[in-house]
């Protein structure tokens, strides 16, 4: 994601149909790794969230649902992280009271 180019993200999205594949362990692991990678990178880079939201329009309902879950998880994680960081900023002052 260092370039901001959407093609690498789109290629990872192409592996999401294998997330639930039956009978092929390798493809299952690739699909699960793709979901993890998208989620992890979306947490680190807002642009990945934007690309996932844009790319969902051209996907089947199943893949669009997976992208929705990835984006929701990333946004929830970011909100939790921000909330925790804000609490940590006030912690020393609360301790001194």
C-alpha cells in the first residue's frame, strides 16, 4: 500500500471468494489470509478502506458482504484505538488528583 495504488488491493480482493471454499485447504488459507491482510492494512491505511468501499460495488453480494465486514472491523478497531489513546492522555492527570 506504500504507493497508494489500488491494483495490489484489488488483487487481494480477488482471493476473497476462497474464504469459504470447501475441499481445498490451500485456497481456504489464501482466502483467509486475504481477509486478514485487507483488514490489517485497512487499519493502517485509510486509503485501503476507501478502495474496499469502492471495489465492493463491482463484486458479488457474498464478496461485498465480506468487504463490508472488513471495513466495519477496521473502522471499529480505529475508533477503539483512538478512544484508548484519548483515555491514556488523561490517565496521568487522573492519577495526580
